[in-house]
């Protein structure tokens, strides 16, 4: 089972730029109820799409600099990175089928 890779300010740039596959980064916080409901769905997506997409997460309370850099203004926010650059943003908790459809565009 693939897991959501926790990223911090030190590891973020290396993981994003070195990845040969698109990276889906979940910006979340412990106090955010929608973020907690999103995590099981992302773990499922990681199992379904693992190897073709890479899944990671950033706690915005612990790594505020990353949230500021990517202008994360609401939680949860998913940023899709391809070749080290953000190419798509998903905010809130979309329905499962909608999330799958949106992520499949990056395969």
C-alpha cells in the first residue's frame, strides 16, 4: 500500500523536482475537518494510481513557508506538480469520481 509521503521545507523541492511522475501534494492541517475526510480518499487514490502518480502531504501549520510560496488560501488544497512546476489546483473535498477524473488527466 502506498502512503502519502510527508514533505517538509527541507525535502519539498527535491521530491517535487526529482520525481519522474506527477506529484499530488495535499496541503492540510490537523484542525481541518475536511482535510481529515480527504486523507482516506487520497490514500485510496495512491493505491489506485501509485507508480503513475506520487502522493505527498504538507502540514501548513508546520511548514507555513510552503503554503505561502504556493499561495494556499484554503484547506484542503491539492497541488499537482509536473516536472517541478504546479500545473493544477484542487480546493475543498470533491466527490470521489470527480477527484479520480481530475487526477487521471495528469497520467
